């Protein structure tokens, strides 16, 4: 990400750059993708609010030049819900990680999805707790290692897109840091969706996840995403043996249903009208 590029000059706090993510981390690609999506949609940057929790991914809020909140661990969606209710005109975007969102923040995640509140959540999934020392997260694949699972994790990992869909998200998609242009497109569609959107962005962590699980270099991780990502629509036409070892990317769910803030405001107006009629 060049410090002299138009996107960086317009949408980033250049005095905070360069970022502190490890060499080869995919988070910078995803962060840039969010800025490019905002630029493509011609959003007023003063009406965009970026909310983050705690973790490697959540550092993004400090670098991005919008209204930003860097909140408590796992609580980004709770803060974002308050922001959206207080000022529905804001475009609220949450940046979060697999641990931040699906572990300590899991309860907020499922209820934000259930409500279908108009928040776009970009989940940077590096399959591990990167910032705090490489502990296994709810997205660490079963049998793979972390500092809290030196012999391999016994816990099965979440399919985050299925979790989001089952909880009620009206738009759900997955891409990777390698598929940067596809990821931008999904972020744009998530922002345009009037409801809760979840975009899972697979991001390589060569420092902890890669080393502990002998995944090779950052380039090897990127090549893995290139070679083993399989579009969900293409997968529907393939026999099972052709899908073995692959992981799915694409749009998993897209529906229109009532959005939480608009329904809440309708209720407020109804109650106010009834009270005024009874006075």
C-alpha cells in the first residue's frame, strides 16, 4: 500500500502509517479493500463510522480517516448498534477478527445478525489470536495448533458464514486477501445492503498460524488461497472428489427483510402518535 496513492491520501491517517502488522499479513490488503469500496460507492467520508474491538484486525480503525471507535474486546457490534440507533444516517462498518467476533463477541454477533441492523461487518479471519500470542480461536481448524493447543485443537471450528446466515444476516459472503478485487465487490454489496451484512475475509497470519502449523511463508499462504478457494456456485456442479480439501468462497446468502432501525423508528412514531391522541 503506497503512502502516496490517492486512496491512502484520502482515506488514511498518513501520520499513523506504516502499519504495525507483520510482513506478509493479509490485513493491510483487506483494510485497503474497505477504503476502495467506500471510494467506489462515493460515500461521504464524514458520514462513515468505522468501529473495531480488540485484536490485530481492530488496529485498522486507528489508521482509517473516518469517524472511528476503537472499543473493548468483543464489543464492537454493541457499540456499533448504539451508533446506528443514535444516528441512522451514518454508514456503520465494523472491523473485527475471528476471535474478537465469534468468541468473546459471539453473543453480540448473533443478535446483531438476528436483528438485521444495518451494519456492515468485515471479519478478518486469520484463524488464530494473533495480537495476544497465537492462541487458538473458534476459527482455528480442528487438529491445528496454537499456543493454547500445542498438540492440536480438539474443538471443531465455526463455519462463520453458516453461523451468520443461521443467525439472520441478510447478506453473507466470503473471500480472501488473495482475491482482493472480489473482496472489494462483496464489501460494496454489503454496504449497499440495508440490513446486517457479514463479509468474511480470509487473511494469512505467517507469524503465528503459519509457523505453528508449518504452512510455509506468507507467499505460500497466499498461494494456498489461490489454489484451494472454490466458488460456491462452481462447487454446486462438481462431484465430491473434486471438492476435497477446498474451501468455499462467494456469496452465501442475500435476502431482503425488515431492517432493525427502521422498524424501531416506526414503533417510536406509533407510540408517540398514540400518546398525542390520548392527551
